[in-house]
C-alpha cells in the first residue's frame, strides 16, 4: 500500500529511500547541533587570535629593531670610511 504525501513523496512499505534520506538528514541535523554545543571550536578560534596577535607584535618589534640596526651600521660604515 502506497500513498502520496502533501510534498510529493510517495510513501509506503516498498519505499525505503524515504527512510534512508530521513535518517541521513536527522544525522546531519544532530551533527550540526553537536557542533553548536561544543566549545572546542570557540577555543581554537581564541588560540588562533592570540597567535595572530603575537605574530603581529613580533613583526612590529623586528621591523623597529631592524630600522635601528640600519642606522647603527650606517654610522659604523661612515666612521670606517672616514678612518681609512
């Protein structure tokens, strides 16, 4: 015995595809709900933001020190050129 539902699906004893699709959709929804409840993703994002902030701080520091070193080596070079 089969009948057609309001959304066009043919339901009945011989139609196992509907149950398979419904089961896979339910698994997908459960996975999404589980992901939303977990806090591991939030923690990973926080660690990523901290790592990015540390990287930016290191880049700014190294750039600043590099500019100072250029000035020091230029002064040394000028002094050596004048001494020779």
